């Protein structure tokens, strides 16, 4: 702990005591020549808005005193800058002032100079030289409003918003303290690599690299899992001289009354810290290196590091390479077969490239301007790999590939590794024509087989529905999609939808509208189950006795047509025991229907939040529901033919069949991701407040980790029997804040629903709560993926990491209170929908 000033106590009242009893100088009265700030008098210098304060500080059991700048009115104090790092003052007889030559200096009790700004010459009248602290924490020495020197250009160990970090080959590093109680220059530095292009952030221990962020692509640092991370706040700008520099945009934090800073710790870790006003403490939301694989070149040259499910590092040689030393898995690898350019031991055939996706690109890249990146690499016998990255261009590597990491699906970039012909596995360019021919023939046979199968399936479905639906009606129950297209083309908005329906007709039966009208008793109020996002939902019954649920598109729905198409397109390709089954649809004129299997037990919220019915959900049933939802999400994220983000997971969209098995429903807001896509953004944020992740609600960024966040909220609701938004004006803004409070106090079992508390196995319940807290962490990169979550639920042998505290309590409270009502979704474009169980 930093020690007390001589005249005040070490507590949060320190700064108030300074204001009331000490001789204080502020920016309105800056230090000028002849002014002294003395330690023994408890004098300090405030910034104009009282955000920062400059003065003397020290440590317990030490007589050494330092001059520094720290946050005002925040306990600690948390020092962001130290002047005399290597020359402490012995005792409290020190002072700082402006000398006759216009420099700001620090003096000991004998008036010996210990530190100076060392400005060589001062313009004009030196009597006009003054020093003051700006409200962003920058100490400025100026003469006639001309800046002579500023602390932001001579940083210590901390970056705060407002600093400019130069990029163009200039050495600009933040240097750690030697220890937690010794501000002198430590061994670790943090800064932009002056030799790298494109720029990347590097942490060093002396001259040795221990972590790097990966390359800046104009939006993010590509070597860090930054899904939803607040590192998105960095921007690369240009000054009037054409020099580039990084700045951090903290406007989002300011809106929420929060502070953010980056620090290189004496232990060698780079950290991003946010001040939580509710907890009155700094919370770490990002750290580098975050795991073993992020340690620089952990596996050696030509090897990739990958994290296991349990978080341990696994080293493996890249294809075409083998271990240097069989007994050393992290000692790097060597090429099996020399490239063709090596005439002494070259391979037969032409060199080629192995494509590896989701990679942290190697260090020491060279950026070249070319339209043929692959050809440029092949022309140079020293080129070992290339990559084409949006925002950077063509990147080439010569020599060893070092510090390579394999990310989980979705992160990183594609790396093309140069290999000898024999190591490619599928031959070189000489065999490419034959490979294309063979693959074309195989693909043709597969397509032909699929076409035959689809025709057979469609005919079978047609016969079944013709035999079973609307026996007494003269109107055919299942119609030809082409006739549906002719009918629906009568209104212009349906032309595109009709084309889509014709494309899906082989997989998805099309019902006659008259048949559906008869099945739902002419869409009567008695048959109405509720109202979905794009229209009402009705219960129906086919002549065979099979019950169905029918969604009817409202003609006044602002977004209903798009969402109808979305749900029809998705469900035609999805089939899983934990997803609601789409039986077919109907498109006639301006009437558009979706037909689902009927869920007799309605939705999960019908039981979970009803004081009487929730007793029917014992612990075993709730655990089965949690597992079922997790398996359904895993299918959407990884195992289906498409990669799908649901974006609206909540209890009312979890339907229960006759055996209380959970089925995920309502895919009108779902988003399809491509194979290499891991994140998307939107200006139209839709969904339910209380279930939306911070990066989606505040920035419009969504990914599989957005669904993970919603699953975490849902899991905590199932365990507790309480809504996330049911805390109102209580001490806790949400269930998440309440759960964290109990978890942090080791009273997590108090979260469990009182009606099942005594019958719940402690181990299982605590495990579920911990999984829920892991899922609702603010940083998307810290949340587990669904495959990890399923493993955590199904195996008690899986060790769970500890969650970090969510900032939900202070950031989202005002939004949730204003925008959430029971059963109502309010999106940023004012789309309002009431959703109930079908």
C-alpha cells in the first residue's frame, strides 16, 4: 500500500483533508517561477476538473518519497506517472518548483536537484513559464502558451486515454515498476514494436519478447482474441507531419461514468483495468499474456500452440515439419523435405502452399504491394509463407515462422505455408488438373444422388399430406410451389419470397392456406396461443389428430417479411431434438404462415416464474433442461450445416414438449455466419434487454459468444427461479449482480430456488452457477464456447476456471430499467414485440 502523507491519514478521506486543511494549488493557479510545492506542508497540484492530482507519495516502512500523478477521489492512490523514479527523496523535506532557466525540478531538503524536465531553452520571458496538470492527467510545462515539455511524452508504466503512442519507428515504451513498492525502472516494457510493419504491441523482459498482440489491421490487433473486447477503442491517426500514432477512444466508458487505463505490471503482464464505482475498485478485463499459448514463441519455430478444453497448451509441428528434438515438444520443428529452391536436396515437383485457418500470424512479417501475393512468395526462394489480410494487404515471411498460435474456430487469419511438393499430401501443380477432374466427377455424382433423394422425399411427403390433411376439403392441402409463386406474385413484396420458397420446396412442404384455416378454426381467438414477433400464433389440428402451431404473418409487421424469410430459410436446413420442428409453410397472396409441431407445455417461463408451477421443475428436470438447451446451441454453433447465431435466447423462446424436453424456438432474428466469419456488427440491435451481451447492446457486435452470454443468464434464471430483470431498484441491478455478490461471498447456494434448495445436489448446483458466471463475463474472449460448456455439464472431471466480476451492475442498469417490460422486447429501432409460449 502507498503510505500516508505526513499530515493526513491513509484512507479515502486523504483528498478531502487536502482540500480542507492544506495549502492547495490548482490549474487556475499553476506553478510559476519561485512557487514551491512542499511535501512537509502537504501541498498538492490539482487538475482543472479535479480528475487528477500531483504531489508527493511514499510507502509504509520506507523513508523514500516520490513525486507522482494519481486519480483524485479514488482510493489508493493509483499512480499513473512518477517523475523521480530512480532518484527518491529521503524524508519529507522535498519540494518541486520552476527554476530560473524555466525547468520544472525536484529538490531534496538540502536543495539538491534530483530530477528536471531538462528543457534546453525557453522562449521569450522565462517569468511566463508555468506548469499545470490537465484534466486527462498530463503534466504540461509551457511558456506563453507554447508547450515545452509534457509527461505524456515521457510515460511511466500506465497508458490513459488522451496519450498519443507514436508508431513510425520511434521508441516509445511504458516501463514497469521494479516491484509493487518500488517505482524505479523495472525489467518489463510495453509499447508498439518500432521495427514492425504493420504495427503491433509488444511486451519485453529486457530485450526478450514475452508477448505480442499480433498485427493491427485497421480495426483490431489480429493476434488477440478480441471478440467484443474493449480493445476495440484503439484508433490509428495521423498528425500534421504525416506521422502515425495510436489513441484510445474512451467515450463509451465516459457515458457510463467509468475510467479505463492500461498498465504494464512489475510482474510482466499487460492489463486493461476499469474502475467500478459500485465496488469502489479496479477490475481487470483483459490481460496479456492470458495463457501459455500467448507466451512468445512458446512452441518454437514452425510449430503451432493450441489450447486444450482444459486450457493447457498443446504444441504440434506444422504439416511438413518434424520436431528438432523428439524429447522437447516446445523446442521447435524443422522442415522434412527441402524446398525446390535448395538445389542440393530439393524435392521433385513444384513447391506449393498449405492453407491453415484461424491462425495468429507469425512475427517478422514484410508487407509488399502486389496483386499476386502467392506468386510473389514463390519467386523468392527464401519466402516461407504468405497471408492476405483485409486492412493490411500482402504479408510475406522469410526464414523461420515464429510465435504461431492456432485459435479456436472463428478467430485469427489464414496462413499459407510453403511446402515441398511431396509434403503437400495431395501433390503439386502437376497433379492439379487431374485432381480437378476427379473432384468434378465425384461432386457431380453426389449432386445427382442428392437430387434423386430430394425428389423421392418430396413425393413421399406429398403423398402423406394429401392422404392426411383436409380429407373433407376439395382444396388440395399441399400445393405446387410454382402455383404459390404465381399467386403471391400478385403483390410486389412477395416476389422475392416466392423465389425463395420455390428453392426450398424440395425440403419444406407447402400447405394450402384453406387447409390451415380449417385446422385453426378460421384462426379463431379460442385457438390463439399468443403473439410472436411478426404476428399471432394459433393452435391447430390436422384431420389425423396431430396438433400443430401456426404462425401467421401480420400485415402491419414492420420487419415481419424479412424475419419470415429468415426463419423459413433456416428451419429448412435444421433438425435437432432440441430445436422446434418446422413442418411446413403456406404462401398464398399476402397470407404467409409457418407450421410447427405443437408444444403442449408451452414455454419455460410459463413454469419457471410461476410461484405454483415452478414446483413442477425439480432439480433433475432443471438440469436436463439446461443440458438440452446447451446441446441445441452447440448444434447451431458447430454441428449444423450452417453456423447460426440465435440472438434472442430467453425463457419464452424455450418450448417444452409433453415430456418437458426443451426445444429452442423463434429464429426470426437468427444470423447465419460463413465458415471464416467469427463476428458481425449491426446498427439495428434487436433482442431482449437483460439477455443481450454488453458488446451487442452497446456496440452492435455479435458472435457465438453473444449466445453464450444469453445462455449464462438463462442458466442462472433456471437455477434461481428469478428473472434477471426482477431486481428493480434493489441493491443489485440484476440477477447477475446478485449472483456475483453471493458467489464472491462464498454463499452461492443461496442463489438456488427456495422450492428446490434442499433437494439440489450442492456439487451440481454450484457447478451450474459457476458455468453461468463464466458465460456472463463482460469480455467475450473470456467466455467459454458451447462445446466447452457441454463438456463442463456432462463431466465433473472437467476443471472449471474462475470467473471475473461482470461490470453489468454499473453499466447496464439505466438501460434495463428504462427499456425492459415483462415479455416485451424493445430494439434500438423501436421494434416492439410481445412473445409468449406457443
